[in-house]
């Protein structure tokens, strides 16, 4: 799924949670950041190569919007770190370890982690074997589930329609509660 949709779904989720349990502005912002982070973090090695190496913004942009097999050529180290960060940030076992560590430290579940978890869960089903299958069980395997590619036109339309419908439903149900 695209970064904007991940962030919008996290905002919808935060709004729904906020109806039941007030969330601070900082919690909501952290949730939105963690929802987008997996798709942003793996671009950092490429951005670094552009800023301090001999890379280019065109390569960074090309990589960000590339379809499989059409990614721009990257130096081996840049490719390695970008791929590794992508795998780490889309890994349920790694997210589970981080969640457990945060839980052990805070003695409670930290709500913003739901942004990261939502990103992983949504991506498992919205990436196909032909379009960057998500390595959800990394580091045990880099294989991913063969879902429906998020950039398929009907899937893209369905996703944004679902975001709009869910947002409308939450707004409408909140309005009904206020009108009582």
C-alpha cells in the first residue's frame, strides 16, 4: 500500500480508538509516523548515497516509484542496506520483539506501535508475489504472501473508497453520539 493510505488508515484507527479512550496529540502523531516509517526508512540509504555520494535525486525518486525489475541501479552496499531495512521494517517477528521490549519497559502496550503493526498487516495482503511481496517472517525467510498488488487500479480505488467510507462512518457515529 502507498504511504499516504497507510497514514490515513492509521488516522482512521486512531480516531476510532480516541472515541473509546482519549489519545494525546503526541500519541496520534507517533502512530501516524510509525504507520509510514516502514516505507520511508528503507529509502534512507539511497538518500544518503544521493546527499553524500555520487547518487542522484532521480535515482531516489526512481527507486521510490519503481515497479519490480525497473529499479534504478544502486551500488551494492546501498542496495543491501535498503533491502535489509525494508525487510526489518516489514517483519512481524522483529515488530513483536520491539513490542515486547517496549511492553517490558513501560509495563503497558504503547498505542503508537499499532501504526507499525497496521502497516505490516495491510502490506501482507496488498503486495503480490509480482509486486514486492512483504517478507513478514524475516529473518526466518524473505518469502512473502501473494496478495493483491495495491497499485492495481481497482484495488487502489477500493482502498481509498474504504478509507472514505470508514471515515464517514466514524464521523457519522460520532455525530450521532453528540446529538443524543
